[in-house]
């Protein structure tokens, strides 16, 4: 949420938690697609999809410039994703591992 004088950090945290709880209720790719298409702009969805695609390229050890050539994602964004893959909250890795388990 954007900072707003009447919204406390606690209220922001509660809203974020409710968003994650809503996401956890979704049961299929189709349900997720419908929810995220309602929630996000096309540009936001494209940005998230691009970042997730970069994770796969990084896991294969492909150099940033090569990833850029194949995906069109900026080298700056690729570096940002790489930083979070290595030193983030573990979300990329957890999701990647769970996807591998389902294949």
C-alpha cells in the first residue's frame, strides 16, 4: 500500500496478509489466472511473469546478457532477480523446488 496518513503499518500488514490468504484459497491455474487478471494490470502481470522466467534461466547458469537476448528482460531486472534468488526470502527457491516435485 502507498503510505497514507490514516493507514497504520499494522493495517497495511493486515491487508497484505489477507491478500496472501486469498491467494491460498485458489485451487487451479485457471483460478489463479482469473484472480491475478482481476487484481493486476497487464503490465504488472508481464513484469511478474518476466521475473519468474528469469529465475529458470539463472538456475541454468545462463549469463545476464544472454538471458536478456532470449527474454527481453532488462539486465537491471535480471540482476535484481538474481540478488533475490541468492539473498532474498527464499520464495523463489521454495516455489521452484515445489514445481520440480510436481513434474
